[in-house]
C-alpha cells in the first residue's frame, strides 16, 4: 500500500537539474559526508594493489596496505600532479609520477629527490589528503569528508542485510558503469518508481504491468525509502525460484523484491537469487555517472549440478539486468532536454511518492546553513 492517497507536490524546479549553483550546493551539502561504494574488496586482494577513481569531482587513490585499505586524494602535494594515471596496478609504495616524491601509508612524505632544495621543509603540511574507507560485505565505501557518520550509521538498520547479501554465498558476476547526459537526480528518480515499467521495460519488467498497489508497500523514512514487492509464493515463477534456491543451498526464500534507497544516491536491491548495489554520482550540472555491482546466489553446494545451475543463474541475471539498464538509459537525456524548456510545474502520483521524499531530502540538504568544506 502507498502512504499517500492523493497526488503530491513536485518540489524541485527545472533549474535545480541544470544550474551550476545547484550542482555545487548539492556536492557540498549532500555528497561530501555520504558514503559511496567504489569497488569490491576482491579488487584489491594483495598488499600493494591500488586503483584510482573519480568521485564527485575528486580524483581518489585506494590502496591495500599492510594496515588494510587506505584512501587518498590522488594529488601530489608538491606541484599538484595526479600521483598516478593508472586505473589500477601494484606498487610497493606511493610515488608521484612527475617528480618522484614518495609517501608513506599515513600520507606523510617519506622521500623527496634532492630534498636539500626544499629547506626548510614543512613535512607535516606536505602530507597527502586521506579519505575514510570502510567495507560492508565485499563492498568498499569511501567518504570524502574527514568528519561524518560511520558507514554503519549511514546504512542504519540495513547494515547486516547488506553485509550478508554482498558476501558468500552470493558472488559478484556483473559490473556496470555508464555516463548519462542528464543531472544525477533524473536516474535516481527513475529507479525509485515503478510507474514507468510498462512503457520503458516492455520486454523485461513490463510483464509485471502496473504492479497492483496491494502487492507492494512503501516505507518512507527520513534518510531512506523502501519498496517491498510481494511476488506471490505460489506463482509459477516463485515456485521455480524456490527449487533453484534449494538446489544451490544457502539462499533465502522470501518471494520478495526489496528496493532500498539510501539518500541521496545509493540503491540496494534484494531478492532471493540476486542482489544489486548501484550508486548515482554527479559529474557536472547535466552529466552523471552510475556504477553497479550485481551479486547472484552462488550457493553452498559443490556438486556438478549445483555449479552448472549457479552459472546459469548468473548468466540470466547478467542478461536481464543489462537489458533493464539499457532500457532505462533511453529516457534520461529526453527528460533533461524537456526540463530545459518545460512550462510545467510537474506533479507526482502516489506511485511516485518515494520521489517526493527524495526531493524533500535534496532541498533540506541544500538549505542547511553549515556545509562541510571540500577537501
């Protein structure tokens, strides 16, 4: 059931999806103190492994050190060069590609070639900017601000479920990254409503039609919203799924589809055979990027039949999710172009009430008087 029974106000204005002022205000107020998934723990298996990533306009360097995973702003304190352009690699330490300055795992300068040229040298103020790193299951998260909530505080009561759903017996079998010609809020709004399914997903999710209100329930919280869709335990699809879960072992049997949006930009999907983590990030006022990881039930059984079945489950999930992502992406640029010329205020139906909550969060964040400073 839906919480609201009448249409809701469309709180954001068209310029909120395009203006540089709104873009910078959202970076400062919504994204710096938020935890963002950036990779999987298995991407950095050995001490010395590293990868680089761009996050809300900040170039980051993640390393597996002897003390665990560490994150740094990927900028040398000497002459501002990126420490490395490599997407990923392995190195004994952190060395700037330009002049060879070296840094320890704590970010302090450990070696300066011909260091006598820099006397007196303020070693403490030349250290690298570090960023907090935390894990939940196999997911690795980064927070851009030095101060802020812990990852467990950010995920709230969903922390344990995320940890269970993104680790064994589930296994990552697909990753997705794409850039969109639209403001980051457009794909977020798309993912938190089911109203578009018949039109945008006729060959994939369109088979569900307009999901009856009585089959779904919305939970609207201050920092998140959730959709729980009861798919019907005795439907043919769920009966087949129950058999597959039994063959693989180690999975759940809920016959539910759970879609959880953690404000502002983090989305989890939980089902018995598949789990997804997806994040939407601003690149500019009218450009954005998404990153997604799909885990499928790999199971606990090692017999040949179970291994073949696990591969088939993963293959099906990859094909279905790739098709859904492609279908969604077809409308994002069209929405952005429409916003640039619209004479309308817009409106939200009760099926879109999760968008209403999201809008309220965006506006509340941007209107705060005190915002964390960028690193």
